[in-house]
C-alpha cells in the first residue's frame, strides 16, 4: 500500500462580524473529480449542520470560531475534525468537535461501526476506556460511563483509533473532551478483513 495523501486547502467563509471566523477544509483531487465533489459536499453539509447547532443563525450569538484539524491523511484515508466554539452569553461558551473519516478513492464516509461493524466491538472497546478512566482518575457524571455507542465519535491518528466524548457526555465541563487513544495493534482481532484499517496494520 502506497503512502498516499490528498491535498487539503483552507477555505474561509465571509464573516458578518469580527467575532465570527469560519474556516473549513477543501479536498483537491483533480484526477478524481466525482470523488472530490462527493468529499467536499459531505464536508460542507456537516459544516452547515454544525453552524446550525452552534447558533450561527441565532441573533443572540456573540462569538463563533470554527476551524478544522487533520488527524490522518495517508493510505487513501482522510480523518479530520471540525471544531466549533460558540458563545451566546452565560458563564462560558460551548465547543463541539465533529469527526469525519473518508476513503479518498471512493468518497465513502466511515462511522465506527463501518470500520468495526462485523463483530461485537462495543464491549472490548469500552473495556479499554474503562481501564483508562480508572488509571487517569477521570471524574464521571452520574450515571457513570458503561459502554460506547455503536456510532461513537472517533478519529484516526498515529496508528491509533481515538475514541472521544463531547462536553458533558460523560464528564463535567472542567474535564473538557475526554480522549481515549487505542493502538490499532491492540484491537487487530476486532478489525474485519474488509475494513480500511487493515491498510495500517502491516506498518505497525
């Protein structure tokens, strides 16, 4: 498998005020125009929904900052996050991190169960997380964490599957976003033969 990455440029939406900044990624794949269109359409659709959820159209909006982070861009896989912070008043603003993972040869978007869905992965992945919660003395909300969702938020980075939770999903606000990286080599037995994660296993 060649170590193939795609070119990513940054697009900036026109900002109606100095307190609003919206940057998002655009994929350049001139040799695959249909895939390029599909990827960028999916990214913009997710961005639009994120703007709605983060009060972009709300007249009470005071501040909005949107940017992206590339987590993995190799072996025909692109994994990124869209990050949005909004403030409409009160004690503090609210941040949301939305993940997107694509096959850059087909334009297919992957959820967690697409990558690990041929087996019952929720319990073993949750066991990894519970162990880390105990080791790191993570404060949990009530009721405490028991098991991940089948469509739990994730991204790929540094040959790891990173499971994470939104603010207030399992921890108090002060803990921010709880991230739990799991090395792919530790869950190789969970990865189906047809999963794109197989592209990474020979390189571990």
